[in-house]
C-alpha cells in the first residue's frame, strides 16, 4: 500500500492538523464520504462513496488532480491533534468555468459536527490562501444546507448572491477577504429568508 503524499502544504491550528491525504487514509475518508448526509450537499454532485475500494480509487484521483494545482489550491485531510484521528476533508479548489474563483470547503464526519472544527479549518485555509496573494475566496452552498450557510456566515463570509454559474445548479455564494476575518468588522448581509436560523 502506497503512503505517498500530495504536494499540498500542511497547516496546523490549536486543535487540528490539515495535511495531505494519504492513500492509507481510505478507511477514515470513507467515514466521511461514505455518509449520504455529507455527500448530498457537495458541489459538484457526489454520490456517497460505497466501499473502501471506491474510496481508495477516489483518493488516487484526487492525488493526480492535486499534482496539477498551483498553490494555494489543494485538498487536505483534517486530523484532530488530540488523537490523530482523521475527521474530515478540506479543499481550496478553482471553481469552473474559468478557474478564476477559489472555493473553500470542508466535509466532516457527522459525529464531528458542532465542535467548531469547520470554523477552525476555514480560518486556517483562508490564512494560507491570503498568504499566497489570493485576494478573496468563495464558499458555494446549496440552498437548504442551513448548517453550512450558518458556518460560513459565522466565519465572516459575506453573502454575495445566488448563481448557477459554477456547476449548473442553484448555489448561494459567499465571499471572504482578509479584512473579513476581523471579528470587530460589521456583520455581513444575510441572504433573503434566512433570518430564522
């Protein structure tokens, strides 16, 4: 079994290490991407990964794709520092069609939800992107994914509208710039009909 890593830069926070995926992470990755409640929200569409062999194949595909990405883009395994357990995955990837916009995203195994890991991951990836002369990053959220929408807003991201531009499906778009990480900044505009969450 190969344990080669991608060229993705490792990042460390107080509780997490965002590191390159290993093919040997297939079991832990399946604990994330094998859950329909995780994959149903992903864009582009992604079916639940059915088994370990399919997960290994997907990790190999991600490895090949990642080798062609310029910094700061990449894919990371999210590893909890207290027990070295992989609890999710994170991305900074160019958005189609023009690959000009950089998407930030995360996927956590359901038993890791609600612990602030998405916020910690977002701040680490954003700091990395901004250190590489990226001016802004975007999150795309499917309407109805109130958990992700609340997380990106809590991270200082500003709602900029809805579009079908990126994957041909209706998505809410949020933007983050370096100044938005300042907790003293004014609150972001909210998308319509989300005042109740």
